C-alpha cells in the first residue's frame, strides 16, 4: 500500500494497520478514515463495504476539511465504512485505490475551491499516494465544477472520476482513504510533508496543469513591452468592498507607469485564461476578497498589493498575506483609513465599528459582524496617500520585468 514514513500527518499506518477500518479524528480541521482491505463502494448510499471482514466495524465521516465549522459540515453528506451486512457484488473493478472527498460546502467560491479543495487534495495525494495512482471518488461533484477544474483534476489523476451522485454501479477498490488533509488557511506545512513539499510546489502543479499541457498565446501587449503589467482586480458594486473611485485609481496607476489590465472574475471565468493573463503579468492589486486567490498564478518575484478594508486585517493576512510570502511574491498591504470607508458615513467616525473593529468583533466572527465588514463596506481611496504605495509597487514590478520579462 503506502511506504512507511510517507504518511506523516495521519495516523493510519503503524498502530492502526491491524484494523481493516480505522479513523484518525485527532485533527481540528479534518477527519481521515481508511479501509485497509478490499472494499466495495455502493454509491447510492455512499457506503464502503469490506469484502472479507475479520472484525465488526463501522465508521462514518464527512470528508470535507472544515471540521470545526458545524454549520457547513452539516451540509456535507456522510460516507460510511462498514464490515456488514455482506458487501454487494462488484460491477466495476479498479486496480488503484480510492481517495474520497466532498466538493460541497463552500465550493463555488474560488477561495474555498482552493483553500478547502485543491490545496488539501494536493497535500493528501502527495502524502498518501506518492506514485500518483489513485481514483478520485467525489461527492457533490457538479458538472460546472468538473468542467472549470478539469485541467487540475486530470493533472492529479489519470483515472476517470467516480461521481458518487451519478454512479449507479458498485465499484471495488484494493483499499480506500476518505477525507482530505488540511494544514491551515492557504498553506502547506513542509515539516508534515514528504520531501518537504510546500506551497511553491503547488504553484508548480498549477504550471503543469495550465502551462505545459496547454500553450497559450501571450496577451496582446506588443505596444506595452516596456511597462510592467498590473492586473487590477475589480468587484461588482453590489458585492461590498467596491472601490468607488475605480476610474481615478486606474488613471493613477497608468500615470505611475503601469500598463493596467482590469480583471473582473466571475464563476464562469476560464482558469486557463486567468492563468495566462496573471502568469504573464508583473503585479496584481485588489481589495481583500476571494478573487485574490488568483494570485496563486503570479510568478515568484512579482508583486501582490492587497487593499485591506476596516475590520479585515486578520483575514487579509491569514488568507493572502502568509501565502504570498510562501510563494515568494513581493507582498504589500494598503490598510485603508477610517475616512476611506463608507462605514464612517453609516455609523459615524466615533462608532466602535469604525474606531475599533477588533473590539467590535469581540471573540467571534458572527454573521452580523461579517456582513458589516464584508458586505456593507465600500471604499473611496485617498489617492494622494495611495499613490506612494503605487509608486513602490511600480518600482518592484519594474525590477521584476527587467529580471524576468
């Protein structure tokens, strides 16, 4: 099965190996269960049956790596692993083992698609299946999701996906792992990985999926060769955290020296095209939000500037600040002032929501608080103050352009 010492983060090998069905529930973010023997999957009930049970065993697991968040986990369908009743007959035989996870939960938000999906999936396959031979068995795998992420899925596994909601036949596997390993928000801990794999290796995986297999024409930039390209991420006005003086910002960035390319991603945005654009650029800038997940496509040494609204300093650092440094980006933050937020107009400059967001949030991130800072807040940038940050970003991006093209 798996070579000893390769599976550092889940306690399946060693002391649990005697059990035909075992689970590690010691982690805050995820559970991992394993069927350590030939097993038959009955897809309509999401149940793995032991073919030759030697013990009476039954486990249930929700294979989505947000274990601590009970509200979303309640929407993740359980997968059962059982020694009885007797297994159904096998209709589709697989020589490779199964890796089972859910594409439900927050899937559809690109941040969560990577944070709760593809980064944990990459960690898991490199921890458990170093030979790359496994079958992805996915619950809540919707057609749009499989289409949008087809390049990543095909790069991860050479075998066809088993969609638990569409499969009618039973499938048998030599063994199965159910669950995904997560190391935290947008990160890979090399101390828990074989060969010290880290987030830059994940960036290499993205290259393999989007660059090597699918050559792209470069963006039409023949007239702008001497100017660093800035991908300016825009947001819809009704979504919150919208820059109200967006046009003035675009002009200021052009005046500093950037060639500005506006990027307004939607759920149907092609990731091939997004990769081609961002991977060929020198800087990216946007307000904190899921769209900054596309910064994974930036080349090491390029610039990411995150505009941080009131009340979102922790989220900005946790979601994108740490990962940017791990990826070798030139990371910059612009924390807006009170007068740059529309919350000052709504609540007043002296209100706790404006004056002391950390205290306003207290010990929790309630839906009410979240709505204030994520949905009610828009931004009017102080372009005199912001211009200094633009100039610094331009200088860094220009050096990157000179060195890397």
